[in-house]
C-alpha cells in the first residue's frame, strides 16, 4: 500500500484513514492498528472512509506524515496492534515486586522505541519508576537501554561535560564553563536542552548568539577543531525513548522519577562518548532538589551509576536559594554571560563558573585537587575564555564580534521599586519563573527580567528592585499583575519579631 498525505487534515492525533473495502486492521482488544513506514512504527487509530483514499492507499494527516518523515507514494503497511511483551513485565513489577533484568528493561524500552506502547502503558511504566523505585542495577540497565536505541556521536579522545539538573533561574554558567575548558585544550561538545519550566535553557541562551541545531556528523567534524560547542540535543535523536516518556507521560502527569532523571542524563552522555562530567546540583527552595539531604542522596546515585556505565562523575551541590546572577531570560542571560567573560559580570556567575570548570580541570589532571578553580579563574581573567567563546560562536555560524549591547531585548519595559526600607530576606525562585513565563520566556528570547536587588541586600523605599522586559504591552501588564500577587520579595527590618507580656500566656512561675 502507498501513503497519501491528507493536507486538509491538521491534527496532532495519531489517526490514519483506510478504505471501507480493506479488511479492518484494528486489534479487537485495543481498537488500535500499527503502521510501518520508512522503518518507523506507529500505533494509530483507524478511520474507515469511502472517498478520501483508494483501496491501495492509507491516508495520513499532514502532521503525522511530517513526524514520520514520509510523503505521497511511500510504501506503508498496516496490521492489528499486537500485545507487547512489556505489558506483562510492567504488571509483574506492581503485582510481584520483581527486580527487572536487563533483558526485561530492554524489552520495555524497545517496545516504546518501536511505537508499540500506548500512552497508558508508558504511564504504567513511568508510575512504576516513580513509586516502586529501581535498584542501582536496574537504573544502570535503564540508562544503557535508553542509550542503545538512538544515535551516537563518537570521538577519538576523551570527552568532558558539564550538566545541571536544572530548576534555578539565571543559570547561564555553561556559556562560561565550555570556553574555559575548551581554552584549556580539552574537548567539550556540550549537548543541551531547551527550557521546560525555567525561563531559559542553555540551548535557548546560546541560540541568541549562534546556531544550535547541528547533525551528529557536523558535531563530529566541528568539535575537534573548535574544542567546544553548545548545541541543542533535540534534533540529534540521541535518546528518543526518553523524549517520548517526557512528552507523553511525565509532562502531562507532572512526574519526575529519580531513576528517569538519572537515566535521561547519563544515557545522553553515553551517546556522546562523555568520559568525565561535573554535575551541577542546584539545591534550595523552588528548585528540583530543595533539601541538602535529597541532593546528597541523588548525587550518590549519579556517581555510582555513572561508574557502572563508565563515566567519571563529580557532583557539586550549589547554592540555589535565589537566581544565579541578575539576568533572567535568553537574551538578557546571553548579555550577562558575555559581560562576565569580559570581566564585568556578577560575582555569583563568575564564582560558580570557575568552581565547576575547576572540577573538570582537576578531573583532567590539568590542575591539582583543590586548585582547579584558581586555574579556571586564570583562564577567564586572561581573556582566553572570551577569545575561545568568540571562536565557538564563529564555528556555530554566529557573529563572533557581537557585544552585549548588540543583543536585542524586549522594547516594552517597566521598573519596579521597593515599597519600603528594609532588608530583602527572601527572593522566590518560583515567583521569578512565573513572572518570566508570563513575559514570554523561554520561547520569546527577548523577554525576561533584570534583578537590581537580591536577598541579603538593604533597599530604601523607591530604590529599583527589578526591570521587566516584554515584546508586547499586554504581556508586560499581565506580568506586573502576577508580580503584585506573588511573594517575589520578602522584607525584614533589623527587628525580626517582638515578644512581650501581652502575647505570652500560661506563664510558668516555677520555671
């Protein structure tokens, strides 16, 4: 049978159209069929039609055809959906509390990869990971299985990497760490994600300055020459099963199992041949990991599973009670990263960057333990990191002579001032992300906000606290409403609380 692309149908649903005289291809149990086109499989709903297609055609809505990479006239087959082996394997985890073998986990992952698992079955798998938990050995198997089904990028020398589990606004330090490490002569082709809940991901920020979409072949060619890259991992097809689980289950159900966090990150590192990695673990209120105890436990799991799959990992628990630096949003963060490379940026961005880069330099033996940050700081202070970053921008098709002030930001702005004198006792990461989201981050690269005061600072009534940037007046007005209804800043005077006889009851005279 042949593909017929139905250009008048624009749907995100997995639906195909078959002629009424064709034998019904649906499975009687699930009412689903499975199509195969260009070596890709997809579970689909079937609509029976008399006029849209002939008996020799299967009709695909244009969005489905685009996702599968197919066109009119391509060969396509359709058959009833068969019950996947993984169905019973997942059920046994719930019913018998079994420990999955490597073969069983590979079977589950392969069924998802081959398009033979429904959203409900993927949800059952993800819920098992969330609530039944995995052993270290099972987590290793999940990591290896994720990496097995996808593309790989190979290099002829050790690859270094920095990764963050995310959750903290303004964390633009990769734009400093990559050029510091590359300037030291090490290879660091960093694959990065776009933001999901944060105002800007590393790929979003870098995209302001240069192209971030490359093929695996292009990365293999460019990275050894530039020594460093910052690219978007989304179109590399490194770990497609992970993407399916995130988009179809985790995001809608707001699930984030530790075992999937670990397997998701480490499988991508396996796929890009990473041998040494520093993992940034932001720890604080409003982040993914809010307590030190949680951070230590997750770090130990990363280190052990990394060792099992051949990646040396050192985790760094980093301060995350408030955003890193002052700039929030892709363009503003790109400006701040450039300023910091020039020696003019915030101390917090500089210090975090050289500390994490220093760990990688120590892992490479280019610096003695305890001296890596000093070596990294020398590379930054000398201008070598800025020079290298400009080279990387050039290799990635950007303007290597770009200045911070050349980067466009939202033309609609408003400055918010302090309502009273006092010390800022708290700056909410959650509120920062909410306001940035309403402004348009991360999709609108020009949107964002600039913090002019942070936690621990004393402000006087009327002094500037922050500045909002938007590309439309309506978004600016809406963001201001969200700010006014949030606990963005909390203030304290020097007196925290008063206690007197008037509020003390049941006084114990014998005390």
